[in-house]
């Protein structure tokens, strides 16, 4: 006889199952039945706790952007090298939380649109980047740009490198070194706009 999962554990079990399936099978394997089977619960539990698989994707998206915001806010600001730590925090988040990152940025799930609450959480993560850019501008980096514009450029550039790396379309022999050089070049490239 199968032992029932206690109600208080069902949501964490469903989240863990969802992340595992996303990692192993991608969007094609992300079905109600597969998630319920992995979590050892009845399929109806997905509807009772998350309003279906799109609600579960919304929870993954929200948790991912919350973790990203915390990673960015926890990065140590270094006035002599203001972008490296935040860029490293972004990359480390992506490589450590691949399933979250894929839902947030890489994979598309037909019929899924993040809720307005989830989009607000994503905006809060972007605001953390804006705050870091503002601090960098206070020590002379990224001058001549509106903080929101500079944050969007920085996010886009870092995202491009990291996404290619995750998709194994990064052919640099030393990815860490190349990434560091990329960030140094990006900072140099943007800062002259102040002159």
C-alpha cells in the first residue's frame, strides 16, 4: 500500500518533482501525470495546490526570480571592480538553478503566461540590478547612461553569455577566464559614454 504524503509536504514535493522533471525531460516531459507520479501524489493534488501545471510553472518562475534577486543583492560591491561580483552572482545562480533559469528565460511552455504577481517579482530582481548599477555609477563606472538602460544592457550581455554556456554553445577553453574578460571589456566599453 502506497503511503500518502502529508498535506503540508505536498507543495514542496510537487516543486521538487517539477524541477527534477524540467532538468531531466524539459518541457515535453512536464505533464501533470509525470509530476504527480514523481511527487507520489494524486494528479488532483497539482490542481488543489497550484491550480494545475501552469500554476506550478508560475511558482517555479517566482521562486527563481526571488532566488536571483537574493543572489544579486548578496553580491559584495567592490568599488574598484563594481561589476564582477554581480556578474558572477548572476552566472552562479543560472548554473546552480538551471531548471528555474530555463523556465524564467530559456524554454517556452505553450499556454503559460506568468501571473502579474510573478512579473512583479521579476521586476524586483531587475530593480536589484538597477540598484547595483547606481552604486557603480557612484564610483565612476557606466557613466553617461540612465541606470535602467545600463542595467538592461548589463543583464542582456550577461544573460547572453550564460545562456550560451548552459546550452553548451560556448567554445571558450577557459569559460571562467573568458567571462571575466568579457565583463572587464563590457565595463570599459560602456564607461566611456560618460565623456
